[in-house]
C-alpha cells in the first residue's frame, strides 16, 4: 500500500491497531464536534496565492524559542505511545531528531524521561507537565526534565478533569498490565489506579495562574502554556511571564463545543501582538494546513494523532514518513502560493471563505 498522505496512515492505524487503542487515540469528548471542527475549519480558509515570485530556492526552516528546526511542524504531547508501537516514545524521540524538529514528551509517557532523552541525544525535546495534587511529584518531574536537557516546560492548562470520551467509557479503557506510566512509577504506590493508569482525581483541579509563578521558581526553563483559546487567557499568559502559547483544545477531547484551534488562533495572535511565540495544534492533516496556520500567525504547529498513526504503521520509520510527507507538502504549498521562505508568509496569503 502506497503511503501518499496522512489519511493513508490513519486508515492503516484504524485497520491494524487493537480497537481499544484506536478508540482511545481517536476519541473526542461528547459528540466529538470540536474534534471534527478542528479539521473542517481549515476547509473554510482559502489561499490568495501570488505568482511569478521566484520559488527556485525554498527555505522552510524556522526557530522555536531561538532553536532552529527544519520546518515548522513539531510533535505534540500525547500519552501512551506503546499502545501504537512497542518502543513507544523512544521511537518518537528518534524520529523527531532524525527530522530535526521538536518533540514534546508527555507526563503520561510509557517510557521514562531518561529513556526518551537517551534515545535521541542532542534532539530538541520539551517536556509537557500535568500538575498533580501531590505537588512534590510535579516538582520532581520538572527538575528531572531540566537536568536531562529538556529545553522547555509545556504546562497543559485545559485538563482540571478528564473530558468525557464515550468510547473509552464503553470500552472500560485501561492501560494493558505490561504498560506503565513510567514517569510516575512509585509516585502513587498503594493507590487504586483508574482507567488512565493513575488513581482517580490525582490531577490538581485547583491550579490557577499563580501556579505559573510557582513553576518559574522551580526551573530556569522557559514555560509554554498549552490549551489557550481566548484573548483574555492569552493576555493573562503573557502577563504571567510565559514564553510561548500553544493554541489547543486538546484534540477536541476536553470541552466539546469550543472553537476549532485555527479559528481561535486569530484572536490569540491579535491579543499577544508578538510579545510571545504562538503555536497551534489540532486538525493539521496536510502541508497546506500548516501554511494556513502560519499565515494566521502561528510560529509552528504540532501534530498529535498523525504522529501516533505513523508509529502504528512502522515505528520511528513510519513517523519519519508522516513528517516527511508534511514537509514536502508544506514546501510545495508555499511555493505554489508564492513564498520562498517562511518569513514571506503572512495574513495577506489567506481569506476566510463566505460559505
């Protein structure tokens, strides 16, 4: 089977992954409206391509907080990569390094931070943090990540509680017994672990903006906040000293009925006015989607589910294939729209269709 576009990897993963794993990765909250809207919203954006612009030499590189990456697509934090491929997050880290891009490792990894770091020495890695009620657990994770050379801390802000994902409830989703949340092993000894491999209510729903000051007191790492969808929260994020914002609705897995991330991006970018870098995840399925997000002000996008489909297809090699396809499609879309470098991409390149 020729793997030509990301939906080919999706079809493969759906066919060959165990149903319970596929359902977990695919799930959205409630009716999945927001999950689906993340993808549909791109179809309402049209290009205004420019012609005769000399696109013989293309430069698709960009920088994340000062570090150069080969193109503006990174790997978003998602949990439980061993559900997709035996080597789990180690394969993800290797693929990201091979493609010279950024991998955000999840708190809920099935490999330890040490294993992830050792799998891709010198690779650009950020660490995604959930704050637990037991703050000592979170503090130790942050300090481990910094000591291992992770280059930023990504605080997920949209999960005080887990959204209602119907298929996971129906399937009674639990991690298989041989898989563990490796970064949290021993943190919750003696507690009965629920469907996501942790004791019920282990996440701290009392987290506020003030906790960013607490995080800043623990680490020298730049803090990126993930899960922002409004101008009000974008303004608060800047005011509390974060250095990046990931516009995200958690892949439509949390509050159903919120905006598509590409629609929320416009509001966030306008509020931030260039004071911090703004990124986006959710709904990226083609290189032209990446171009639309950059035209609307994102510095970089991150892929979640498509990375897991790549792993399910052929581990590190499959994920490299997914990234390479996005890279080639992005380069081609840029050229056809008349941009020879990322610096030429701007709001003038797109319009919202009247439909």
